[in-house]
């Protein structure tokens, strides 16, 4: 009965298997959800989706399943018996709307006319007051107005008069194919963890207190311990200026999340490519430049290096001395990137540009080769992959 939904979910990238399909059939067969379309949506999402990152894809697939006359007709025939429609619509209507519908022929007439129009209509229709379509005054369709309407295929309510909202997306920010936000950046960064207890004993240790109190024959012996922190050390190199201005918000969110997740975080700034100097301040004043060699010698190989940049520049900035657009660099950017790779075995480059554009930018191809193809997109999925690679 739900094979159409199953196939639609697969097309939209939701990883579902026959196990979930059988579970959904079992849930409906046992009467867990009856005559409630919103409840069916929630039950189907609970059964079919195992990761919140796919909630938005499920919403899009669920809306697509009901989209168009043929699929909606099939859904009503296969999934929504007459008593479902009547009970669901009756539940959604106010007393005033019920009275108005009764004055216009009643809910029975509305449903029967809806089914008849589905059978008669063979093409898309816009405007007018009879056919199922868009922008008209027919009771059936989208983007129009009618006091007793059934909304079909509309992504938002305009007049708040539809009997039922079929498709509403609430989980856009969860999708792992979207750019990052502070919330899911933190979730992704937590894959890079190595906990340790260091510093002063400031945290109450329940287990040790019970153990020591028992040893002292019931005399309370309070035990403290150092707070547990993520002991991972991160060297964060951020490209600023130029084309990176388009990604300021994303980089700010990444920096904020990294500050919260990593106790040992050392941020530095550069422009386009790493050369002989780095900066602690993103203003990058000439007198405040820190020699890159000093940075390489200050931090050990136990640091995880995360470079953030779009890798989009003239290829000469990577391959030739003097290629920098801001100063004359005695050594090519490729030399300094190679030194970074040699000094820090755990290194990843996060690129805010979509991966489909990387092959069309010569400098991006060069940098990917220099860092041994450890470049990841600035999406939740890309950041999680980068953290997993660093944690190896």
C-alpha cells in the first residue's frame, strides 16, 4: 500500500529499507493511526527515518508523494477511506466553518465533488472556479481562495482557509546537505573528542565519595576531581578577505562552535594561501605578523590542523614565488602547504564552495593534491567526515 511513498523517499535520498516499509504496514494494520493524516505523517516519519538529518528530505518526499492529481487520487483511493476524510475534515473545521459548509451543500457534497473532479480533470488548470488547480476560487487546489477549500500541493497557506495542510517543512536546518549553522556545527565537532581530567579538583566525584565514605565506616569523606574536558588540541587556520567575504557568517559560526567545543584551540588567519606569515587578528596588520615557522615549531604533531578557505585564487599564488597578491613571497605557497602537511599528520581543509565547483578552479585542484585530497565541503556531512578523518 505504501510502496509509492517508499520509492519517493528513496528518490529524495532518505535511506529506507524494506524493513521500515514492513514496519509502517504493521503500524497501520494494528490501528496505531486511524483517520488522522497529521498523525500518519508523524508515524511514517518516526518509522521510516532513523536520523534527524533526513527529516527535511522526508518532508519534501512526503509532499511530493501527494503532489499532482494522479498521485493524490491514488493516495486517496489507497490510503484515505471516506470515513477518514470526513472525520479528519470535521475535526479541523471551526463551528462557523461547519455552518458555512452546511449552507453550501455540506461536507458530503464537498468530498464527493472533489472525487468527481479528480476523475474528470485530465490536465493542469490555473484560475477559474471549478477545476482543481491554482489561483482560482475552486474549493480544490492551491494559491486561491474558497471558504470550504481542500488545499493540494501548496507550500504555504495564504488565506488560512484550507481544510488540510498537506506539505509543511519544519526541518530545513537539519539537512546534512545544507550549509552549517552553529547548532549542527557543534554536533559535528563532537566527533573529534578525546576526554581527559586535568587541572584543579573542582568537580564533585559521587562514586569516589561513596567508596571512601564506606571505607571510613560511614563517616562522610567528600572526594573531588578535575573537570572532564575534551583534550583534543586544534590549530585553526582561517582564510579571510577577498572571495571569503561571501562566507563570513559561516566562518563566524564555525569559530564560535569550535571555541565552545575545544578547550585547546589556537586560531590564526591568512589570505588565500599560507605563506611565511600568519596573524592572530583578522585585520592582519603588517607589524603583527607571526612567522609561520614559529607556529610550526610551537605546536606539536599532536595538534589537529583545520584549514578553512575556498582555495580560489590565481594558481601562481600556489606555484610561484612572488605570486601573492599582497606581498612578495620568497617561497611559493605550495612549499608552505607541504611544510604544514609534514609537520601535522592530522590535517583537513574545509571548503565553503560546493564540491561540484572544485574541478573548475585550478588552484583548488593544486591544493587538494598538496594536502593529499583531504579537502571537505562546508556542510554537516563534510564536517563530520573531516572530524572522523582527524580522529583516526
